[in-house]
């Protein structure tokens, strides 16, 4: 049977007696209530947390950024007294002898000094931005205890380009998938809302990672699957299979992190979290990443398996044939998705692998280093959960999808 990736969720044949459907629906209702109760119990207190030092302004608060546009860019002597200041006239040149820097004059586009200019100096070395005339940038604004305002380069302005890419994505998805695509986009928004409003604040408060991640994942799955595919026995089979596989993924993630002795401290961002947010468990953060990262691929596979089982049932196959046929599709799906999963993680680790290759490290040293071991473990956990989700979901769907011949 061809691997169709069909995600159709129209209503299908009746289940194996009303009891099977009642059990599945009852389980999903009970799990849904548990998810809501878990969210209420683990809901973050949003307690005040000091802004980490790298993100502080001179007064200890969050860095304020303003928009800007590069007016001119040229080389000049380093150390101009006008660098970073609020300018209403031509910048003052530095005396020669201090080396040559790239000096970019930026017009400030927002904030209290809107319309004025500031001068940004760059040494031109590795990691320094290369600004061209007309570039839109973000500049940080600092006000010292004497009330003097200074500006520094913060980042490029990406709001419009990212907005265009996001809009193009939404338009194409809706044009191809119609209302289902629109509902899927709403589901994505709900998922990010759960992450931003519940998961991250709860982890920041020091809540246990496994319960928080499972509760957040459960809420995301209910919203994403039912919004994108509608409420039916097909979607219920896919949801129950996904939730079961997710629970297995959580257990596998915890066990492998303990077994492989992963600390997460090989990653710079985790070190910053450890330094400035002492109540956050880095291992817990790593575990939460494993669990959340497995959601997308599990959802794709389980929805496909449930849909395939119901489609086969509508052609009059026996229940055994439903399971066998859907499993053939599932094996193809596993084979294609597992290497996709591994290559995706390998792609994200390419800069690290490049550095290791330059350092002439042996392959065993590279693979067993924590940075690479995290990606290897993440791929293995995702692959195991993916493989187990196929028979789980297929079995549930085969029970719910009664062949048409049996209904005659």
C-alpha cells in the first residue's frame, strides 16, 4: 500500500460496539480534566525575577531598544567622542593614531530622541556587524545616573521581513488546506500561547519539569489536533495515541538523561540560565526540551495512522486487514520520518561538528561529548517514541473503525 500521508478526518464507520468509543472518549475526558487540574495546580506565580546581567541597562532594568536607520557608513579614526551620543550636528572626529574603525551614522527612529542621530563605531573584526546605508537596525538606549543618554548597536530590525515570511506562510497554508489550514494556524498560536503563558513562567518559578512539560504538551495536543482536524473518532484515536506515546517519550527522556549523565551545561544559553536564574533546573529544562520537541513529529505520525485505518475500513476490509494495512503505511512513515528527525538535529549541530572537525577530534570523542550526545539522545528518544506511536495509534484506530461490511 502506498504511503499517502492522508490526514483526512471525515466521519468514518461505526466503532466496535459503543463500549469502545465510550472508553476512548472517557479516557480523553479524564485526561483533559487532569490536564486542566495540572495547569491550575502548577500555574506560575509570575514572581518578580531580576533581569539577567547581560540584558540589564545601567539602572538594572531591562534594556530599552529603539528603531534606527543607517544614514552613512565610512571608515575613520577610532575613538570619536561623538560615538554613542545623541547628535544634532556633524560628529566630532577622533585624533589619528588610534586605529581605523567603521563608523556608521544612524538616524534614531523612535523614543525620546527620535529624529536625532547617533554614531556607532565598529572595529571591523570577526562578529562585528556590517552596516550598509539604508539598513534598518535596533539600537539600545542607556541613561546613566547623570541623565546622559547613549546608544549602541543592538541588532538588525527584522519585524518587516519576518512579518512578510509569516504572512506568506499563512496565505499558502490557508490557500492549500482551506479552513483546516486556518484552524491549524490558530492551533499554532494556541501552542505558543501555552508555552509563553504557562510552560516558561512555570519553569522559571522552579516547578518540576516533567509534570509541567506533560501538562503543557497535553494542552497543546488537545488544541492542535481538534482545531486542525475537527472532533471525531479519528481525531480521538490520534489524540489518545499521541498522548500515550508522549508519556512514553517523557519516561524515556528522563531515563536517558540520567543514564547518559547529560547536564545541559555544554550549551551557552543553559550556562546563562544557571548563572542568573538559580532556581531553574538545567536538567529539567533539557528534559522539557526533549518532551516538547517530540510533539510535532508524534502528531504527524499518529494523525496519519488514524486516518489510514479509517480509510481502509471504509473499503470493507476486516479488522485484521485494517491493522495490517495501516501498519504497512506506518512502517513507511517511520522509515522516512526517523532519518528526517536525525538529519534535522544533525543540521542544527553543524557549526559544532565543524569546530570538532577542525580540532582533529576523534569520532568517538565527538559522539560522546555532551553537546553532540544531547542531539544523539534527542534523536533516539524521538525515534523510539515515534516508532511506538505507530502500533499504539493503529491499534486504537482499528478498534474504533469498524469495516463497512460489518455494518451492513
